[in-house]
């Protein structure tokens, strides 16, 4: 683990909690119990969590409180997960999200199917 954590501090004390294993884009990594997915990634040296769907600029940890959507990733196959507010669990599969995630892609496919059946394309 390329641990970027603060291990000692003159005032604060940090408990060493249980180690949890997970994968990020197929690479095995470890975090600690109580980590969010984003904090575990950051502790492993990952700072780019994805790319903006239009500009392709790098996105990463920004607000860290679930407000900005800068940290959206695919977690256990589910798109658009705010990794800064999702606790890490043993065996999680975390992937970089492309574009706007699978939900939109499924919706577009669904619309295409509905249109072919003659249904309205109002959503
Ligand atoms: S960093 Fe802003 S929502 Fe996660």
C-alpha cells in the first residue's frame, strides 16, 4: 500500500483499524475500516478519480462531503456513486466512470427501444 496517511501528529491520535482489501480498475489495494472509498483511494496515491464527460479534464477529491459530484465512480457495478460519502467495504470493486455512467446509457438504449415500438420519446 502506497500509504499517504498521516501516521503521527503532535495533538491528534489515530487508531489503527482493520485492513480492508478492494480493487481499483483491477489493481488490488487496501484501505482501513472507517475509510470512505475516496479516502482509501487517496491513501493509495490515487488523485484522479475520473474525467469530465465533455472536457476530459481530470476530476478528483473536491468537496469531500457529497455536494459536488467530482468523485463519481462505479462501485460494485453501480454508476454515479459519490465515493467521498461511501464507506469502504471488504472486496469492493471500484472503477473509474466513463462519461455520465451506465444509467444514462441504459436510458438511451431504453429510449431507442421505445421509439422503435412507436412510443413517445418524452422522458
Ligand atoms: S468530492 Fe464532492 S461529492 Fe465527492
